[in-house]
């Protein structure tokens, strides 16, 4: 369950997401189940707050290593006044800015993108549709 508590523990959240993905992939491998490159989709209203900078640095390092090794695809989306320059220091892809409160359109895009992935083979390169209508660079 998610609960807003006033601060953005972004580094801890990224590390937790990476750990959960590795656990899930290990389970798939144990049962010889193929899987696609997993995505982490971070939607945030701010920048890392309330946690040591070393934790954010560790999350950034692990995330960039996982991206470089093609173990994960990380997407950062900032809402309203989120510091996208700060997000860009964490993410390897250019962070997007959500237009207004277009969450519905964002999730429709995400769903359609996942449909394209589901109709491919593991390892295939997939061209994603542009995030028009819900986000801007």
C-alpha cells in the first residue's frame, strides 16, 4: 500500500523496485519461464527528499548499471513542478513531464506500449508510440 508522508524517498523506492524485479526474475528462471525486459515507471511530484544522498547515489548507480546491461527499462515522469533536471541525473532516458493531470492518457499509453511488447519475442527491440497528449519532453 502507498501512503503519502510528505517526503519523496525516491532512492529507497528505486532500490526496492530493482530488488523486487531481481526476485521476480529469479523465480521465473527457477521455473524456466521466459520474460521480457521489465520496466520501472516512476511518477513523482518532486525530487529525492528525506533520505541520505548516499542512498540516492546508490540507487542511481544500480539503475544505470541495470539499464546498461538491459536488465530493466526505467522511465521517469514528473508532474507539475517536479525538478526534471534532478530526475535526469538519476534516469538514463530524458524524463517526461506529465501534462496537467493526464494520468488516464498516460496509463492508456503504457497499456498500449505493453501490448506491443506482449506481441513480440523476448529480446526484440520495440518501437514505442510517442507519448503525445499526456507528456512532453
